[in-house]
C-alpha cells in the first residue's frame, strides 16, 4: 500500500479557483481501481494551504491515476494559478493500525 501526503500553499487570491478545480475530480478519483482513500482538506490556521491525503493499493494504481483525464484537467485548470510551495511525499506501508491514545 502507498500513502501520499501533500501540502500545497496557494496564493490566497487563487485558493477558491484551486479548490473548485480540485473538487471536480474527487468522485472520479475515488472510483478508480486501487484508490482506497482520497481527500483534500484546508489548513485551519493557514486558509491558503491545502492538504491532500491519498491511499493507493499499489504504485501501479497511483501511476495510472496520475495519467487519468481528470488529473490532466486539474493540472491544466490550475496551471495559471500561483502555487507558492508544494511538498508531496509518498510512503510505502507494509502495515498500518489505529492510533492508541495514552491512558
């Protein structure tokens, strides 16, 4: 399994346009084979920062996703928007479990 976590800082004047473009492809992505989780969230303290969390069955499923028409549309629709910074990371996970809070 692969987990993808990305932090995207967008020019505050462009954040609403970016969110609209990203929202358009969420349902299609979630329906893809191998997609186990796909979500965008807005940072509570920095409203021009989005966090993306994804979980994919395999590297092949992730690579197929990156070539889909809806991802290509997202890239085209956001090409002219100012991305201040982006940090995206892929993690290979051989096990996962729940977080246990201390007693």
